[in-house]
């Protein structure tokens, strides 16, 4: 979203006094305004994510979200130091991922995702729970 400050002001405006606003960003080691995902305008580091949210909400708690993966899927990710999987045609990358036991997002169940308080290694998303 190109104007996230305006968006956050509006979220705070419409949130009830007892409401809770949940928002996430991909887990980025550092904030980037040129993420690899063409549908994202910015991806925040956890500290920048909290800093951006804090002026709009009185309480911001960060959590780490990560998929539970097979040991083969984790091994393949660790071995891909050159990020070759990002250069594969999408259909081939998905076939390789499924072969390694990686499930499509649409097929995930509650047990396939872990959400834990704080910022932990191996997270795929940073989740913020915000209160007015």
C-alpha cells in the first residue's frame, strides 16, 4: 500500500475503543522499499514495523508467525544460498516445493502455522496486535 501512514490513521480512527487491530508484514531482516514481491510496496523489519505502528496505537505487541515445514523443505531453503528457487519458473518452483513437503497457503491448517510472542528466528511474517 503506497500511503501506509494514511491507512494507519484511518484504521485507528475506525477502531472501537475496545477493538483490536491485527496486521502483518513479511519477516524482513531490514526494511526495504523494493521488496521481491511485486504486490508489496514496503516490507518492514520488526523494529521499524513497531516504530511505524506506535504513533497510532497505545499498545503494540509483536509476534512471529512461521510455517511448520518438513526437514527436507528446510534443508533445501538453507542450501539455496544463491536464491535460485526465486529464478525458477513458478510452476517448476511449486512442483519442487510440493515434492519437499511444502503445502500451498490455501491448503494450510491451524497445525501448519506457529504464532509465538516476540521476534524469533525463522519467522515468515511479523504479526502486530494493536490496541487503541
